[in-house]
C-alpha cells in the first residue's frame, strides 16, 4: 500500500510542473468552422409593395441588380433596362431595381411615388424593391453582399452613384459590376446575358 501511495504522490508532483500545451496554428485552423461563401439566394428583401421577395426564387436565372433614382441624369436608363428585361426574361434574365436616395437626394420620399413614376414614365415591369440605403452604416444586406469580397467571394467594390449595375450568374454568384455610365444594353452586359 505504501508503494502505491508513493507512486501516486510522485505522479501528482510531476504533473504539477507541466503547462498545458498551447494550440498550434494548425490546431486552431482545424477547430474553426469553415464559413461557406454566400450567394444571392441567401437573402430576402421587401419589394416596393412591401411583400417579401425571396432571392432564392431566382435560382438558375441571370440577374442584373442596380440602385436606382427617379430624378437622376441616368434615370433614362430605365428604358434600356425594361427593353432588355422584356427581350431576355423568357431566357431567364431578371432585372431588379433598388431605389435609393443616397446620391444627391434624387429619389422620391415613398415607395408609392417611386412605383408610380417608374410605371407611368418608363413602363417598368421588372421587380423594384423598397427604398433603402445602398451605402453607409444602414447599407441594405444585399448591397453588403454585392460590395464586399468577404461575403461574395469575388470582389470588393463601391457604389459611387445611381444606376451602378451588378451582374449575378445563374448560381447566385457575383459575375461583375459596372458603373453608372455603362448603359444597361452595353456590349459587355449583352455578351454576359448571352453567354
């Protein structure tokens, strides 16, 4: 019995001086969860009529998303947007406008005015979302996805003015973005639609 007591005391004393092993970088990496890159389909948003719009319903379609404003020099682009939407919607193209007042106060105050303006002046039939911020601390989550590489896995970019265009592939991933001055029916956009 003395022998076992001495052995137990010896083991206890030898263990007290040992420090726990520090985690190595490889151990830390293997224990962290691998975050799956997001796609457009991970988001929902309210449309201009205050109905929930599920982006997952767009699976298998090419999507052009842009921030819009009713009183901007680029507002005339609604014509070309509606034209390409009508021309390619049966082939799986969807155009989605996100009205915003972030640049020069060039959007109406409420969704009803925006919807009426777009329908009466440009015959817009493609989906419009509710008015929201596309930049700044209140940036809507879809534009966070579109502008941050950490979320979209492709590129980080800025929305610098109204009618910035984002092209989304059929798998919900970001393909490219184009600034306001690039017309919706520009060759590079039409080539992407037809690809």
